[in-house]
């Protein structure tokens, strides 16, 4: 099953190892917009199990989008929304 499907089915525990792996890979390659997206995905996975980690990852994602100048308005809006949910 694809990782996104795990999230859609609220099987975040199964998605988490894949999301962490994706974050490590994009972080090591330095692909900024993908790092921001990976941070959002991690925040989303942690939403139900560790709200503080979810907030941290979602805030990092927003920061990455804002400082990187990436034109991904839809994705950045999702990150902002996740921050509001964690607060």
C-alpha cells in the first residue's frame, strides 16, 4: 500500500516509518520544497499521537516554505492549517 493511502486511512503508525525515511532522503539531498513537504507529512502523522512533535514539524514546514521562496501556496496553506490545529 502506498504511504499516502496509510494517511488517508488514518493508519499513521504504518505511514510514519516511510515518512521519516522520505524526510531523511530529501534532507540529505537538500531539496528545500520537498523537505517542507516531508516535514508537513511528519507533522500530520504525529497529529494523533504526539501533538508537540506535530506542532514542531508543521512549524518547521511553514518556516521552510517561507524562507525558501517556494511557490507552493496550496502546500504551505496546509502546513499553516496544521499549525493552527496543533495550537
